C-alpha cells in the first residue's frame, strides 16, 4: 500500500521486485486488497507483452491516509 | 529509554516521508465528468447565443466568452467543492492546488492575449483567429494540468492544440477565407469537445464501477 500510495500506478513486476516477493505471494496480497476495494488492477499490453498495473482506488487512498493518521497519533502519544 | 526515543523519531520521520510521497503522487480525480459536461453545455449555449444575437464584433465576442468562462470556472469550483464535501475531504487538497497552479499561467496568458488584441481593435476575420488562439492556450493549460490528473487530460490538451494549430496553418498556407462565424469555432472547441470528453469520462467511470 505504501508503494502504491507514492505512485499513480505500478506494474506487477515493479511491485514484486521492490518487495522481494514471489509472484504467488504478491498475487494473494493484491487479490485481498482488490476484494476490499482498495486496489484496482488493469491488464494491458506493452510491446506485445502483457502488462498488469496496480493502483490505489479512492477508497484505498482514503483508508491508507487514515492508517497513516493513526500511526502518527500512536507515535505522538509514545513521545509524550 | 534513549533507544525507544530514537525508534520513535525514526518512526515519525518514516511516516512523514510516506505522507509527503503520498501527497505528491496523488492525482486530481474529483468531479471531472460533471465539470466537463457542465462546461460543454455552457459552451454550446454560449455559442448559440452568439450566433442568434449576432455578437460578431471583437468586443462583443470577447465579452460574451469571457463572461461564459467566468461562469464555467465558478460552476467547476462549486461542483468540485460539492464532491469534496460529499466525500468528507478537504476541497483545497494538494492535488487540487497543483492542478490550479498548472492551469493558471496558460489560462492567464490566453485571456491576456485575446484581451489585448480585442482592445487594440482587431475585427472582422481576426475574431476567428482569437478563437483558435484561445483553443491553443486552453490546450496548453489542459496538458499542464494533465501531469496531476488522469492520463486522458494530456491527450485532450493535445487535441485542442493539434486542431487549432493545424487549422491556422491550413488557413495561412492555403490562403483560404474561413466564412464560419467564430462562435461556431468556440462552440466546437468549448462545447462539443467538452461534452464528448465528459461523456467519455462518465461512461468509462461507469464501466469501471460495474467491473
């Protein structure tokens, strides 16, 4: 989610390589997020090769922002 | 204790980095289809009014379309604000600010250039050139804003620039006399094209939601 929040969209291979995950492992995570409506997956072709890109939906962006807010609150409380 | 404090600072810095990256990458997605449809409808009505009432002099033409532009901007502002309130989001968000900053210079330049030519008293066939100039600057504005919006916006900007420049070059090199009223040109650029793009956005958004 952090990676997708920092970019308009990322390809499946970019996510897999950056997170050092296997194809199956990443697919499971993306599927779970997709089912919750947080991630949108688009399939297209680039240079005649299939390209899968992922992006955060509006709901996903909102949920992630709330998550970041919560973490920041926890850190502030801890500092006190 | 010191280790705990250092970890808290580390957490805070990382969260700040995530937040900054998140805000920088966020695209403006708010209410594009309704805004385009509103702008297209008003553009078509304004063109019809210009034709019906024969507002063909430079000053009448510029005054009419300046007025329409002000109404469109105000309407777009209200539509975007309504959606922001509905989604419980701040209206003046970082993506909205970036889009506004990108739009301002080319729109200001376009308005100024047309105003200068109008005040200088250019009339007759030159009024049609004003329509093309407006379309070119508007296309530049859309393209600039497109860096912070959905992909189609840059292409939409290029459509304006391409058609207007192409038409001007054609008229200049072929020495063709364009008999069409400038209001027809404005109706096409700011009526038909907006309506077409708004319909495209609305239908593709509907398709995504259905999927």
